[in-house]
């Protein structure tokens, strides 16, 4: 196939045949246009102790693509990218962050993240059923869209009772495989404390399970409906021990989950704010300050305790406003670094001395290919009843149900949502993925028939330089380098292809490049 040769040429020019880009000019700029903030002070202190230098600032083209993908899970429109690149104002990055945090796609993308953690899945082994999934997803999305304070978000889930078809948060207690007190305690600790309690001493695990020992379930006359409730009818007072060793007596008739939620969301709780601050950092920077972000334990300390403490303090001081945490990180120099490291130290990545290159989420990549090709994949689930149909215009990131999937999503690492572990989502590239894209007739035909790309070829009127520039701006949100431009123009001349064929070939080559497939 003709585009394969061009793909090899373009990738070698752009990346030097290695996974680390060597032509730094598209990825870096010479000096910072933004001030350092409290995040940067903490990171710099840790780097200075090790003699490691920050990476250079990322270029505007890298930044707009990165922040779009990281905040709303989408690529910027070429006109938006072009205007951003032409804007000389230093405040433009902060303004872009604000616009994206207010974008409706923000709610879709971050609801997706929370649905992974909360195991929102209709079918086996979670078995929430489709109508409960839609209700639960809607509630999660609304919580994200309205920026519900995180302590309230957690409290509503932890203390929920009612029908799984009518009270959305009640599904928190159904979306677990093991609905015993021990199983519920495990899910709570993983979700809100970032801890895998299998590593805890047995007495401590038993103490946590006591808080969920009165959670009960009962059916109704409606098919698959289930009521989650706290069974306190004939209960004696409960003597409980919190994970920090403090004790309390819960009077008969009181809901132990409320007592636990009060303890967990208290401003001075050592687990709650630390867990979500570490998760948010991991989501935006590729790895946790404590890594993995849901494996917090005494023998897995943070690589930068001062940074984690700073983020915790900021979150609590701002009433658990997660957007404040996003804003703080996204506007930092640490986040806005180039992916090109300035140090050969093996600790540089763990200490956040550059932006980590990592593959796009499966859903984001599917939507990006749909956006380029102008065609939508159709998802549906016929089992179990009721039949679930997804409109073609709905983005993949907006899929509510983890049971509704495709070969593409499975190949590219979408999590099954069985455990709530962050590690369920695979970000590592593999041969199956590369072969899938290179050999996918369907993907190639979508690029070949793309209205977006055909319009670009017509608009450039046979000017190959403008055509190449337009394709790069569309797919990579930047202008091509001189070497890339020369390689693409030369190919167009020697292969003697028309504008449409040249556009298809170049787009196919870039879609198969690391720069398109990865966050960088």
C-alpha cells in the first residue's frame, strides 16, 4: 500500500526512528511565558536535591493539543489551533484552560473516568443492568458538570439508600462483585482511600467491614429492581474502630455509614484528600505522586511528600473543589513542560522532570479517528434486556455502560470495569494495536473519504505546501517542520498523485505516527 512508505518517511523525520522525539523544535519553546506556581516550587525543590533539570517549556502547538486531550478528551479544531498559535499573549494558555474546564465535553470525559472507578457496567460480573447504568451515569455526569464538591460527592455515594432504578448513588453498593461487608469495605477503601486493603492486617480489615455490616438488599415486583437500605431494625449499638485507630460507639438505629462518611470527609482526615489529590495528579501527569494511585500504603511512600501535602492543603482550603486542583496543575510549569527530557537520570520521569508521553485512551482515540474520518462507530448491546441502542452522533467517551464495547476499544486497552483498579486501563502500546491500524481497511477508507480532509485539499487549490500545513494542523495541531514539509512535498511530486490522494496518504501516515497516537 502506497501510504506505508510515506508513513515510514514521516515518522523517521519526525522522531528519528526512536520513541523519543529528537527534533525538539515542534515540541519546545525557548523560554517560559507563564510564572511558576506552588506546584512548581515543590517539584523544583525535589529536582534540585537530585541535580535534575526541568524540561524546557512545551510549544504552543503541543500545549493546545495536550490540554484538549487531557481536559475534554478531544482534538482542537484546526481553526482554533491556528488562532491559538497566532495569539502572542502570554495569558492565552490560562484562558484556554478556563474555556476547557467550562466545556460540556469536560463532563463527558471525566464522567468516563469516574465510571471506570465506580464500575458502571450493566453485565457480568457487575450486573447493574442497563436502566440502572443510565441513571447512575447521568448522576455522575451531572456531579462533574456542576462541579459538586468532592466531599459531597463521596458522602452521597457512601450514605445512599433506595431503588437502584430511582436513586442513582444507591448503585455504588450494587456495583461490586462481593456485596458482603468485607467486599463493600474493600470497594470503599479502594475508591476513596486509594488503598488495597488486602495488604492490611486482618483485624483492621474486619474493623472497616463493621461500618458496612448493616447494608442490606431486597427485591421488588419490578424486574431487576433492588432496594439498598440500612438494616437497623433490631440492631444493638455498634462499637467501631476507624482505620486511624480511633474508636466510637454508634447508637442502635443509627446508620454506621454516616458515621464513617463523617470521619472520612473530615478536613484533617489523612486518607481522603490525599487519595483524590494523588489521583488527579496521576490523571494529568501520567503517574501518581504515590504510584500506583490506588496503592497507598506505608511502604509505598510519595516521591514528593511536599507536593502531595501542598495539593491536599489546596483542595481542603477550597472546599474540595476539584476544578481548582485541575486549574492549579494545568497552569503549572510542571504540566506545561516539553516531553523532551533534559536529564538522563532514571528518576527524572518519576520526579516529573518532563511531561510523560503515553498513549491516548481507547475511547479518545476512537473519537479522534471518527473526527478525522467524519464517520461514527455504532455501539449497541442486545443482552441483557432491555435493548440498549447508542445514537451514532454520541461520542465514544460518552458511553455510559462498560458492557457496550467494540473490537477497537478492546484492542486499545479500554478497562473492563470489573474491579475499579486504575491499572485495568492499559496505556502501553503493543504490536496488535499497530497492526490493527496499519492493516485496517475500514480506518483507511474513512480517512480516504473524509469530508474534512477533502475540503482541505479543495481549499488549498493545488498548493502542496498549504496542503501539507493544513494536514499537520488538523491532525497534530501544529505546523510541519522544514524537514517534514520537504519530505511530504517531495513524496507528492515523485509519486505523481493528485491533491486528494496526497492528502489521504499524508493523513494515513500521520495517523499511524506516535505523535498522533500519544499524549505528549
